[in-house]
């Protein structure tokens, strides 16, 4: 079925319900980075496969909003669809609300799927759309998407204390201590990685993330876990029940929220709960006991996200083990690339070779994100992923950038190496060195307790800017423990983030330089925050894959930087044998 036919089917539904337009995001009810095929309605309608976009369909027109990561991709994939591309954060691009108000009349109805909008975004959209009339509707796509994929529920495994380092009952007690007050509370957990961490469960319902479709509600008495119970092994069920977890079916979540006691204070993030479940939770509530939208205290860190971000000693040891296994695989791949560059291998071949080599480890569970393998000018696109058909042939010249990660039973990895494959210009060598200098300087940072990531960003970005280059993405993101490779709430970036860096947080360290149409360079290690002396902190580098120093302009490095990189490479080679 052609995209125009699919859009026409949706328009017939809208006309029949007297709806003038519909806003369709690329999300699911858990608002994760990767979503099940069942919820890829934006892709089904538009053909756009990027992970972040918003599609708006009126009875006559359609437009897709994407950010700069996807301008080239969207332009190609929308060709012939009749859908106009809108470039976010580009001067002259209207917002979704302004675009709609220019086309519709006052009081026209604009529909939003009640399961695909967080409550906070629904309220913001309601304000910005006025005088149009926003309306929450049930999913209309079951009516028109005839071969729509069903939700997949796969076996769920339990992670015991030898891997997680903490029991479910202990996590429950710690969370209750932070949340309890003078009246009963119900803390509603909808993010899949938060449920997984709290209940020590992992699954395969989401691609690249070892997560199970699930919800949880925490009270002072217990954790109620909502999932497909038949997917739990006998051992997993026994472990959960033995720690006081109450099991309910995934589909019971909404009814459970409606039945919460009237005087119970509802606690949740208004940006993580769907509009439907927000109103379900508010269906039965005393006027003097309203909900409490949970805005995390950046200092106290009183949410599951902030608790999860601080890894214990067992989790950190698991990370170290995972990075050793990952480095072995990546070293094999890099050697293979060097030996075969110029023989016809492609970027996609390298991505497949990464999976092959990682799979030699029995603890490997799959990739933590789609591998970025970018040769030459393709590396100037920060989020480039090689297509199975038509990816670039790798030649013995310039740079090949590989940004890849794996999931292991005891940790999650994310590593980037820029590999010189042939003669380089002096400018390429200087850029390579400037980016490396930024990574080293952040690695050596010493900072005071309570400092935020934005205050350290200049250490990594400064040498790159001094070289006349710039990268617009963040320098660092948090990383989950056999969970999501992109994890909050901490970060190191130019923009303010009030969350302080705490001992045990695991983060990336990835400055870069991108020269459009020519090449891209990124060096990435993973680091963890450690205590140095008293109230001072620093970083330990977990990655153990050596960095090629053949392109380095040593005149750009001071003695401390030279010592750091030489010791790093020596340590890596010792560990890898």
C-alpha cells in the first residue's frame, strides 16, 4: 500500500469523527529511545525511519518535523509522499501549533493519541494550539493498519545480587525512605528501564535495550509489578514474590490506577506518564489529596532515575568485565579492517563483523545501539548508520569512524574509535589530535563535590574550539548497567543540567570534530566518577581499547597529556594481553 493511500485511510477516519487534523509522534506509551514495531505508526504513514520526528496530518496536507540529525535522511525518504519536511530550529520553520493555526479555523479539532503523549506535553500543546480544540482519542490505527505488528512479549529473566549488587527489597526500602510522608503515596513508574532496575528484571521486548514491557507502582507496603506473568520463568517469579513484589498483568495497569485510594498522593513525572494514565490516576481522588508531579531534586536525587544512575561496586565490576570482552572483539574487527581495506569490504560489512566477533563471548546479548560505521565524508554525519545496500566501500585512505556498543549480562558498552587507513593531511592529523586532547583533558579532570556536568564541558570542547572546530552534540551521556546505553539524568554538555556528578555514575566521554563533505573524528571512552581526595572527585576510565597514536601531532599535547595517553594505551595492552 502506498503512503498516499495510508494517509487517505487516516483522513477518512478523521473526517468521520469530525476531526480536522492529527498530531502523530514517534513514541510509545513508555517514551523510550527505541519503540516496538506496533507503535511505529509515523513510519508506516510517512516512510521516515528515524527515531525522532513529529508528523501532522490534516484533511488536505501533511508535514513532518525533524531535527538536524535527519535532514538528509528525511528529504530522501519523504520524496514522492506528499509530506512536507519541516526543519526544527531553522529560522523560518513554523512550530507544529503555528503551522496548524495557519490552516485551520478556530474551534477545529486537533486529535492526539492518548497513549502517545505524556501529560505535560499534552498540556503544553493544548496551550499552544488555542483557539483550536485539542482532543485525546483512542488509537485509530487498528482500524486501518491491517497487517499491524502485534505487541511482542518475550521471556523475562531475573538478575540476582551477584550481577545487580542489590536486592529488590533493598531498593524498595531506599526509595520509600526518600518518598514517604505524612499520608500514603503511590509512586507510578512507567519508564521501562526504571522498572527493570527496580525489580531486577531484563527482557528482549525492545530492540537494543534489554527491557520487558512493564509498569510498576511503589507504595510503602510493596512494589506492584505489571507485566505478562507467563513470560516469567519459575525462578524469576519465585525471586520476585519472595521479596514482596505483587504481580499483576500488564493490561491491568490502567484499572489499578483508577482504583488507587482517594487520599493516596499520586507521585509521578508528568513527562513520563501518558495523558490516558494521568487521567486514570486522577479518576478517583480526594480534592484535598491532589497528585504530586515528581520533579527530581537535583541534589538529593530522590527518583528512581537518579538512584539507578549511581552504580554500586558490583555493577562497576560488571562494566569493567564488559569492556574487556568488548575491547577484544573490537580489536579483532579493527585488525580485520586494516587487513581488508581496499578489497571491497563496505561499512555494512564492518557492522556485521562487529556482531560476529562479539558473539564469540557467551555473555553477549546483542548491540546496545545500531553500529555507526562511517568512512570518509560519511563520518561527518554524527548519527550515520550504514545501509545494508549501498554503504560505502572502505579504501586504504583517510579515516574510518566506528561508534558501537554491546549488551552483556553484566554491563553495557559504548566505544568510538577513529581509525586511520592511509595517508592523512596535516589538518586531519591536527583535528585528530585536538579531539584526543579534549578527551584526555576531561579524563584527567579533578572537580569539587556537587559540580555539574556543564561546568566540565569546556575541558573536552575547549581544545576542539581552539582548533577552529565545533561539535553540537553533548560531550557525555549516562550509561545503564545492562540497560539503556543513553541514560539520565546526568550529562556533560554546554546546556545547563542541574544534576550534580556523583560517585558511581557511568558516562561517555566523546568530543568530536565534523568537517562536512570530508571527514569526521570522534574519540570515545566510558568513564565513571570516583572520589579522589576528601571532597574532590575525578574519573576512572573503564574502556580498555587502545587509541591509534600514529596521526597524533605531539606538539599539540603537553607533558601530562602525553603521559596520560601513553599510560592508557599501555594499560589497555596489558589487560588485553
